[in-house]
């Protein structure tokens, strides 16, 4: 048996965090889990529905929901059957089953570009393996990507996404972490999002070297920036004209507004996409989805490697099926749309009367908070007005009132609700948001 030891009092709680820092860098297993608003990592004791409890016993209404991964809510009843079935079948962490085929079939029916599917664990794995495929198919090594978009923490894409203001035009593009070789940055062309002229100009200059246009259709990581009308269509046209692959990274945007993801929401079909985050209903699961002629370049049919002991363990396949079955129902989307109408109507009203300039931007059930402006933000450069210290203080205020917004180190980033949230929860979130902003004056 495993038993979670709950600290008794502040002294024991502090001791737990000190133990963590002694063996885990920063006391957290993911750098962004260190919460600047709390001054430490957030250690939880349990979660259920739209709530979690920290080690100190405090209850929080959750507006992170695992960064969008637990879209059905924490401890969704279907997961009990997932774990029980996987136990009965022996775990099967490195063998395929008919459940793998079933989930792939469901995704091909659901995703517009879907003809073949390969599964991975994290979104970073998915974009890494998908880009290898794109380079093999196109025969060209350079990639066009956009400021503000996030495609994982690996060296192929953690370049040019979120440069400081004085590095926006750096050549080669800004490397977002120590340890990334400059030679890899030379393979990246970073451009402003929603700038059709800049995209066309870059393609004309580099058409013999660029094989892939990589886009996060909804830029959730900079406060939820949407594509301007016609931009995705123009990218599709340019890719076709110049023999390039159009790659939509939908790790985050999948199933946030519709079952087909952003490519269905905006009516533009890429050649290949990655989906994930919410796909596993809280378990690690992502997928690479694309046209058959591309995907069949993966071994054993072709010469592009994609393997891994923990690709698509049975528990993740079953949780993926549980998630897909849920989002195929009309009832799921009726609830999500109703909650969204209530939440975003209220947030717009709060923004109008807020003493602090703030902008709430949304797509589907996720939204960004941008402090420092009341105007629409349409690209990364505009998002740099966001005040990180104000965001951290906002998260402190909401924490005191029992609502958890993840602070992302003060970044604009994204927050959202789940199927487990209720209309009463939304009312409370709006009241806490309003009260917190007023208290910050």
C-alpha cells in the first residue's frame, strides 16, 4: 500500500518542501511547477472534479486543470474503469492491442487531416518525431515558426519562440535555454504571427531551404492569440505553391472548442498535426496525425525512425478512448459552451470596470490573461506589454480566496475550465477575479 503522509502544521509542511528541495532541483519535477506567487512548488494531496487540495489541507477551485490536460475534470469516473481494465489485461506497456487501432480510427474520423496516426507520450515527443518526418519528406532542413508559439522543450523548436524584446530580430534566432547549440538555431526562421507579408517574404527568400511551416493555430502561451482572418488560408496556399508541408501543432488547441481541433474550427487542413494535452484525460498521451503518404514514411514502411518503449501504453490508450467517447457527445459541448458563455461574458464585464488594464482573450474553454492593455492582442510583440509582476500578484490574491490560477512565472499563458465545473463554480470564479483585481489597486 502507498499512503500519503499529510503534514501536521506549518513546521511539518515546511519540512516536506525542504526534503523536496534537497533531492529535486527547486523541489519540482517540471520547471514551470515552481509557483512564484506561492514562492515554492505546489504540492497536492488529492483532486476531484474541479478542485484540488494542497498538503496544508486548503481547497482550491482549479482554473489550470493540469494546463488543459484534465478537461473532463480530476478523477473522472471513466478512469476507474481504465485502470481496472488495464490491470486485468496485465498492463501491456510495450505491446499494441486492438484498442490502439480503435483510438486511431476514431481520431482519423475526427481530425480533418487524419489518415494515419502514431502515438507518443508528451507533446514535446510528438513535435520532435513529426519534424523529423517533415524534413525527411520535404528534403529541406529549415523550418518557419512564429514568435509566441510553443512546440515543446526539445532543441529542434525551443528556439525563437519567446525571445526578449531586444532579441526579436536576432539572427540566428534567440535560443530559449542554455545548452541549445547555435547551429540548431540556424535551421529556424522565426517570424511574427499573423503577418502575411513577412511570411511570404521569408518563403520567397528561403524557398529552396524551408520544407515546413510550423504553426500553433491558437497561441495560448501568449494570452490566447487567434489567427487573423485569412492568415491560415494564406499559409496553406504558400505551402502548396512552394512544395512545403503545413504543420499545425494542436497539442493544446485539440478539443478545446470542437472535436476536430483548430483545423476544424478555422476550416484550414494541414498536411500533418500533433494533438495531445487533453487527449489522455489526465494520462500522458499525444499523437502525430497526417496524410497517409507522409505518415507511411515511418518505419517499418519507410526510413524515418519513430519508436519508444513507452509509446502508447495500454492505460493511455484506454483513457484516450474514454476521452474521445465523451467529446463525441452533444451533451459535452452543450455544457462546455454554456459554461464558456457565462464565464467570458462575466470576464468581459470585469475587464471593463477593472482599475488595472487587463484583457481576457479566449478560444474554446481556454483563455489568456494579459495585464497592461485593454486592446486586442494579435501577435507576440503586442503581448510584451503584459506585466508579469501584476500577474503574480493577481495569483496571490486569487489563492487567498481559494481559486487557483497557475502563475507561469508571471506569463500571460492560459487558464480554463473543465466538464466538472458548474455554473456556481463560474460565478465564484468571476467574483474572486473581480475582488482580486479591486484589491490590487
